C-alpha cells in the first residue's frame, strides 16, 4: 500500500460515513460492515511499507461501538406496557444516537488523518 492509496481509502471512509448519516437512519449492519472494513484496512496498514508515523496514526483510531441487544425480559415488557411503548422508542433513539456518534467520530478521524497525510507527505 502506498500513501496515495491510504489517502483515497480514508476519504472513502469519510464519504461512506456521510452517506450513512444523511438518511438519518444508521443500522447496526451498516455500521458493523464499515467497522469490519476499517479494521481490515488497519491490518493492511500494519503489513505495508508506509512510514511509521502514518501507521501509528491509523492504528490509533479506535472504534468504540459494540452491538448490545436489548434483553427483553419481564421488566422490559412491564416497562413497555406501563409507558405505552415510549420505553421502546427511547431505547431505539438512544441506539441511533450511539451509532451516529460512532460514525461521526470515525468520519472526523478519517478526514483529519487524510488531511494530515496530504499536507505532510
């Protein structure tokens, strides 16, 4: 992998994040696929001949998002019944917020690093 390929990939990640954020609905599948793809990019970066500084900056990007299913036990059903379903809406909105936050962070890091590489290499 060369520097130009690295820049192109980081810009691609930023565009993909924009695309997912525009429709205001980020699914777990979209986010997880992008995270898996970015982790593959980090693996390729480790094996590449890129300068050590660039490698370190790419490997520093951490994606802190994990899929946690909502455990729907008796408490969940009782809460949903008592709140007329607003509890489920709250959980959905919270998950969307976490997904959007993860994508915004990835987009920011990718675009920042892309600019850094362009100006310094």
